[in-house]
């Protein structure tokens, strides 16, 4: 009998923290609250086969803030970055993406 297929978490257990970190990115979004921001950002990521691992969002006195941890898993980082440049202009919000290892280094987490 063949063993069951590996789950994503099984595969992640065998990856080094450094490998995991280089395949993940932090996305931050900031701007005036309006409908469709989450859908637009998530849609761009879905079109590029990027998986959202964690997400946090809040609205502070009409200002929308969102932070995401995503798994790039072979996606083209520069293509995603360029897509966010266009999307941020369309939505009127700031969107930033950084590789997780760079983010951790900058903020010493």
C-alpha cells in the first residue's frame, strides 16, 4: 500500500527556516477605507498563484490597514510588485511588498 500524499505542513517541516523565509513576503496596505480593497489585493495574488498564509486588517478612524504574510512559492516577485504599483494607483492606497527575510532584518523581529 502506498503512503498517503504529503500534506503541505509535512513538506514545510523539512524546509529550513531560511528557505521558508525567502519564499514568503509581507504585504502592507494603508489608505482611506473603501469597499473592494481586500478583494482587489487578494485577486491580484490569486491570479499569480500566491497563497495568503496570514492576514490582519483593521480600520482606524476611517483609515484602512492590512498586513498579509504570503507564500510566493515560485511566483515572480517583481511581477507582483509591479502589479501592486498599478493597483495602488487604482485604489488610492499604499501597497508595499517585502520579502520576509528583508522585513525581519529591517525590523529585527
